[in-house]
């Protein structure tokens, strides 16, 4: 009986020893993996801190600030760049210049005021028909219709007009609202 008891005891001891070794190995594996995970986290934090420092350095640069402000402005405001709007207005004014140089009736425009919300122009015409009258068959387009053709302008109004007795012209002030949904053609 003693030998059976010893063999059982040896077997239980070996089993407990094996379980202890497995537990120690598991604990060591767990501690090792935690060490390497913490090391990776530390390395990533160092990289993140370096990138934050680089970003702070970039943000101090004037050009970067202007570029980021421009990008934000482009995403928040209109779909048509102001340069294209200005080109469209210049094209219209060139058409008017060619038109008035070939006829006895004249349109003179001055005092352009442009903001993000409104556009206004002061001018003189030899006849009020030049402001209001359009006839597609005779290729006559009024000044109001020319401004209405600009797809970034709405609510066009002739705010005031007065007759100048000295040169028989009519002075006027045209105002319109600038929209944000202009499209390029």
C-alpha cells in the first residue's frame, strides 16, 4: 500500500509541478507580452508627440496658416472662384464697350463696389432704353439683362436715376446681390 501511495503522491506531485510550471510560463508570457505592448505604446506616444511638434511648427508658418484658411474658406463658401466671376464681369464690360463705340447711344459705367454680398455700379446712359429695352431679333440686350446673364447675381435693381440736363444723359445706380451658387460655364 505504501508503494501505491508513493506512486500516487509522485504522480500528483508531478502533475502539480507541471501545472506550476505551466502557470509560471503563462505568467511569464503574459508579463512579456505586456512589456512589449507597453513598449509599443510608448514608441507610438513618442511618434505622436513628434508629429504634434511638427504640426505646431507648420502652423506657425504664415503660408501654412493662409493655405489652411483658404482651404476652409473654399469649402465653406461658394462654388465659383472670384477670379472667374471677375472675368465674366470684364467680358460683359468689354461687350458694352464695343457696343457703345459703334453706336451713337452710350453707356458709361464707373464706381464699381463689390463685396461678398453685393455689387453696385454707378453709370450714365444716353437713353433709358439702354437700361431696360431688349430685342433679341435686333441683337439688343439691355444693361439689366446683361447683368442678369451673370449666374452669380440676383435681385438686380436700378436704385436711383437722375437726368443730367447739361449733357442730356441719365445717371443711375445699379445694385444686385451676389449669390454663392454661381457655376462656371
